[in-house]
């Protein structure tokens, strides 16, 4: 597995519109992208944080994974995402070493990338996302 960098920090919020001003207008981070990702049940706004990104993540409904997360643990840092070269190789290695990805195959993520999440119980409470450009 070769991690190439910190792709983004995901921050779960109940309403992006209520907090975006802090990031955009006070911290002066440029908004790079905004999209809904129905497969993940979220609306995402991606901001430029220099050498990485911040992603504000708002649940599309209460019964989505992020909606349930906020109900249980409140808003805050939800996950960190490392970019990797080869998501499938990373998945294979995780399985070999006994770690449990949340899905057996890469899923479609934001910004045309493929992603895999590692179970937080296998990572001392940290939800780790691995991300790579989608194979086309
Ligand atoms: Co993410």
C-alpha cells in the first residue's frame, strides 16, 4: 500500500449552509466543488485547505450513515482520507492482514474518485477512507 497524501478531512455537519461561512469567508478557503452523492447519502462541499482539502458532509436524510452518525456522536471530524495509488491492491492487503473494509469492493465517492472505508473498530476509533481516481 502506498499512501500518497492526505486527500481530505471529512467533517460531518447537520447543515452545510449554517457553517460554510466560517470556512469560506473567515478562513478564506476556496470552494472547489459541491455535489450530492446519493450512493453515500450525503451532500459534500469541498474546500481548498492548501496541501489538502476539507470536506463538509451533510446527510441527505436521517437514516443515512452520516445522519445516524450525527444523531449518535454529534457533529465533528468524521473521517480522514488518504489517497493511494491502487485501491484494489490496498483492499487485498487489508484483507490479508485481517482488517475489515466496510465494503468488499471500491465505491463511487465524490469528485469522480473511488473510495473504500476501513472499519473504525479496526483503527482505534478512526474512520479511515482510502481514495484513488476511478478506473474508467
Ligand atoms: Co471522504
